C-alpha cells in the first residue's frame, strides 16, 4: 500500500473478523477469516490507513528493548530451573494447581495456559526483571482458575499483583518480543 508500505494479508481459519495488526518490527498484517474475500480486507485496510500510520509512528518512537538474545546451554538451564522453582513457589503461595510448565521461544506472547492447566512460558522472559517475571507467572497461573481476560480476571490479578494493568503497560512499553 503506497501510504504505509508492505502489508501481509493472510487467511486465518481462527479469525472471526478482519484483524489489522501493526507489530513493533513495523510489519503490518491483516488476518482474513475464511469466507471473506481479500478484496474486502484490502478495502477495509485502506480505510484504516490513518490508524496504521499512527501505530507505525508509535512503534518507531518506542524505546522498548527488543528481546532476541540466545542463551547458552548452561546459562539457559540455570534460568529454566529458577523459573520452574518460581512457578511452583508462587502456585503454592496462592493456591494454584497446574499440571506442567514448559518453556519455548515465542514471538507474540509471554506465556499461555492450556485448557488442561499446562503452562507454557516464553524463554525470553529470562531477560526481564524478576518482578515482571513474577507478574507473567501469576498471570498464567490465574488462567488455571479463570480462562479468559474478563473484568473479574483483571480484578483478581490486581489483588495478586497490586496493579495488573500498570504492570502490563510497563512490560509492553519496555520490552518487545517481535523481531
């Protein structure tokens, strides 16, 4: 698109609506649900050019640290052990039960919790301060009880962390996972 640069249009069988996203790497992606023509997605994207430009400006001015450093095997095993112990400790302190915890490098999220209460954490979180690590862990542990991001979820997370939305904002403003 002439005003904003390259835009990737992708078919998404999970999406229910056309979703435009602008990543900190200044990549623009449009997810198009099954059954919706790419022409329609293109027209909608053209109408949202001002919003896309605003997002591109915001990301280009961001001072967020891009996390991508690979850890060596020894350092990685020490940090994984610390995080495994930390998950167990926080789960015990707050009465959460989970099945297992795993670690992998993710590019779009800090963690996830499955329907079976398996927690997956982004290994890149080893590069952020411990208080933010605890926030991410508690965020995922709370999903073992509340499987959504409802107002009730955020209220409960506030009780656990003090200021969930504020901490989320700090995380977003200071660290980015995208390459």
